[in-house]
C-alpha cells in the first residue's frame, strides 16, 4: 500500500527533516514510482497528517464519491482519497502553476490520470487574482495587494452548484472565509467538508462568522488539529501562558445531518 511506503519514508525523514533545505524541488522513489515535491518540509508535514493521521479519512455510503480537492498542492490528498476510494471521482485545483504540474505528474505516475487537475485558484469570481508564490505549501491569494503573480481563477460556488459533492476539502491559506461566504446557500449541495482555517490576518475573515454560516445552513461540525502559528509574529500577545501567539490554524470537519 502507498500508505505503508510513505510511512517508511516519513520514519526515515523524522530525525533529519530540520536539516533539509527549504523550497528546493526534487523527487523520490515511492513504491517503485517517482513522486515529485516542491519543498521537502511541505511534503513531510502534509504526508504525516494525510497518510499518518488520516486527516481526510471519511465514511461514505457510495464507493464512488465526488470529491473536490481545493488547494491540492502536489496531490497527496488526492492520492489518499484514491487509496480509500479507488472509484472516487476527483477534481483537484492548485493555484500555483508550477506546483499544479507536479500534482498532475504525481497523480499520473501513481495511475490516477483520471483525476482532473486544474491550474486554477478557487475563488469568488472567474476574473483572476493576485497570488503570492511561496514555492512551498504556503502560497496564497492576496487580493489586497499587487505583490505576487496573476493566476486564473474559478468560482467555487459555480462548481458546487453543478453536482452533489460528497466531500469538499478546502485548504487555501486564508481565502476560505471569502470563498465560503460567496458560496452561501449553495453549500447545501456539499455533504461533508474539511476546511483548514487560517487565523492569520484580520482582513481575511473571522472563524466565528464562518462557523455561524455553517450552523445557519444546518451543518454540524467539530474543530480539531489546532496549531498555534508560532513561526509568525503575533499582532498582539494573548494574556495566557499557553498561548504564544494570536495566530493559529484549525481544521473544521463539517457535515450535514442526513449524510451520517
């Protein structure tokens, strides 16, 4: 199994990952196939979460769920979904054009050329947006400045209105607030979602408003996988010893009542 092969690689990398240079692309042999990466640190931590902790594992009443992988990076989540549901229909979106090409190459190498990989940023419109190209998994839409590159976009609302979605995976580095707000009632067409919420910038949005939207639409949810963003300077240090910063990442697991 791919999970076993990746587990061995993660075990080998664990004691030495801090020594690896950042943002240097490369490739490695995994289960007899070459897997390309953009940044070894991003690969390591993504793979630990996705294949080790099974962050995206979900139960479903169909063997062929329709999954949207938004913020696909090099394709690790899509590879995981295909291992759990070989007949899954997956559409993957990755805004960084260079990383999108790695994603497509990896999915093809592992026999999943049927997955559509779109070099597009999921967004609130179809007219393009500025994107900060970080050369790792922290690249993000930046609609408040002109710094970065211009990338084409697709409005997520339009996508989810066309078909019933069994799982929406949304990891878009802060754009999730505006995207979900724009989707509005169309989110009723999504049975389950896993959203990585980035509480970094006040201008992006607020977790409370995002959760209130889900509640109004009838979703139940659980918050887990909380990480304080200790690599970022806080805007204001919280008055609690346990909190070293006011910036954090938390994963929201949400579902409609009738799908469980």
